């Protein structure tokens, strides 16, 4: 019966496999998008005890599916990122024009009322 344990030292002439070996850029990007990555930081510029500038940086990199899974989907309701942007802007302009017309008519009606 052989009770020897396998050696963990690399054999002469063979390289040791590390976490970065064998991973292509595509593999790394796929892992980052699958799991997501968060980068956060604060930058502060001060002169003496007076703070002149403060910047808070929060960056999340993930796939769309992962972002939805964690509750981030702001791009779905942002009209500037939607394919319906022009349609929504045109509808907004039409509503503004109608509102201005109605306000002008109301003003004309009020000024035409007899004063008692």
C-alpha cells in the first residue's frame, strides 16, 4: 500500500501554473462581466484646513444581466439612451405647444370677462 502524498513542488523543467497563466483577455473580461467589479474612491483637494474640491467616484462594471440582477437598470428609463428619444422629444414639444395655446386662450377669456 502506497501512502505517499503528491508533491506540490514544481518538477525540474516544468513551469508552475498560476492564476494568470492560461487566461486570455477574453476569459478575464468574461469573468469581470459575470461577477462584476466595483471601484470606489474619494478625491479631496485642500489648502490648509479649507477643502477646495471633493470628488466621489463610484464605478461599477458588469454585464447588463448582472446589473439587472442586482437592481441597476437606469438606462432602461433614460430617454437619451432610448431608441425612442426623438419620438419622446417630439411628443414633449407638441405638449408644450398645446399648453402655451391653452394658457393664451385662458388669458384671453379672462380679459374678455365683464368686470362688475
